[in-house]
C-alpha cells in the first residue's frame, strides 16, 4: 500500500489501526481514518489481542464493502 500511513503502535503485539485522521462520520458512525466505531476506539486499550484482531477483521470487511460501493457499515 504505497502512501498508506503506518499504524500507531500501542502496548501489546497488535498495532492500532489509527492513522491520526480522527473524524466520525455521522451517517455511518465510523471513523473516517480507521473505520472503527466509537465503541471499538474506546475499548481498544483494554481489548486482548484476540479482540483487537476481531476489530481488524471487521475493518477489513468494512473496507471491502466500501470499495464495492457500500457505505462500510455492517
């Protein structure tokens, strides 16, 4: 992915998907930068690695739907 920002590293082995573009889209409820919900953003620091990987999988699905012409919401 050329031009993509490197994920912000947090404590733990799963890096945060945050790209420092923190704007919540009121229509979708997703962050414009990382495609997480507010709940996912708020709970990231207390999630175990399995929970973080589940959020990353949800983001990948949202990106796929968004690329296919959807709004990214699940």
